[in-house]
C-alpha cells in the first residue's frame, strides 16, 4: 500500500490554506477551503497536497475550477480566479515566506529542546547526588573534607513510669 499525499505532506503546512476563507456565503457565514472542498465531495487534505505539488498557475486554475462549482456566495464569478490566486499563495510550495503557526514553534537548531534540557538537568542532579553520597555520610555533615567526625546519636532515654 503506497502512502497518500496527505501522509507525505506535513499536516500543519496545509492548515493555513485549508482554514482560509473562500468568501462569505449567501447566509452570511464564512466558507473555508476545507468546507468548500468537502461540499464538493473532495478530500480537502488530499486536494491541498495535490495542489501544492502543481506549478503555481496550474494550482490556481485547478482551484478556480473547484470554486466555480460551489454555490455562489458574496463573490462574483469574475472574482474566483483572484480568490484562487490568494489561496494558492498559502500552500507550502507556493508561499515565499512561510510563517510558523506559533512563535514558540520557530525552528532553531542552536537551541536545545525543552525535554532535552530537563533530562540534562535531572541527569546532572542525579550524578551529583550519587557521587556526593558515595563517600562517608560524615563528610557531608562536617563540611570539611579533611576532618571526619563520627556521627553520634544519643541512646533513647526511657520515659519515667507514673
């Protein structure tokens, strides 16, 4: 079984395109690309992946043909090519300046990931405790590495009987 285009293309790369508005419907609701393609019986993720593989002009033409098939909204038939061009610019291959979804998702190869940093800190703490405790406990209590004093705990005294 061969993987579909949806699996090969990162899902988040297509979200800007799929959730973008085509325009306003006759009832005043905003129609997204995702909803429009679904209404046409087309798998939106597969269609977005397919369009992203086409040359820019081919993708615009193909999307224009899909938009023309939709029930007319607040847009005119003459607007569909411009709408398609605006939407195709959001596809990963056709977007000259892709933006990450959130600022904290910006790729930074110099910055280690948060889970890695937590593991390093935990490992360092574990190593400190392991090697620090490997000597005699008295050393830790005296604070002086050269003088070792035995730790003496007094014997418990019996309680007086009434």
